[in-house]
C-alpha cells in the first residue's frame, strides 16, 4: 500500500489535486459524548445556559469555525471553499449527547477531515463549557459516518 502524502524520497508532500475533476462532495462525522446525569439534568429545552453562554449554540459555532480552519490545523489538508456546514447536537439519553457535523463542497478533494475536525471541536467546546459542573465527561468516539462524491462513497 502506498501513502498518497509521501513522495518518491519518502518525504511528506501535499497531494496534487490539479488534474482531478470538480465534483459535489459531502462528509458527515459523528462525535459521541458521555456527559452524565449531573450535567444533562441542568439542560432545559435542549440547551444549557452558562456564564460562558449557551453550550450547544457555542459548540456549533466553534465547530463551524474549525471546519473552515481545518487546513491550518492538519498539515496536508488543502484550503477549501466550503459550500456549507451543519452541526446538530442532540441529547440521546439521560447521560449522552451526539454531535453530527456535515460539510459540503464542490471541489477536487473530499471534506472528511473538515467534518471530523468540526465534530471534534464541537465536542471539546461542550467539554470546556460544562467542566465547571463535572469533569467526568468522556468524548467516547469520533468517526466518519458518510462520505460521497470522491473515488468511493462510504456509509457507516
């Protein structure tokens, strides 16, 4: 197996996407978090207002910012013009939340890393905003759940 980000001298490189065709591309990433009953019990109408602001709304904005800055954080990612991104955060039971980050572009490279970065940053923001209540939170899993528009489509 050859890695796409290694040149003939075994040195890192950014993949040249110049000859690729522009296609509509989409990726969705999911982060699952354990918050615990202590934190979830403070939510009213699916939101928790803290001195730092509304938890989910702030996490969504942080995730969107992270999507736009992915190429600044991950060395081999290309700067992209994002068509749109959407982040949903849902309380799934008395102890857990789920964060879904979807990203869409018309471009020559995929947006998996952008979706994963958005979901990760949203989860970290929830942690930051709720740590005064409890530090027993766990970011349990962050994974790609869907990718379309490139060489292969994935649906997990």
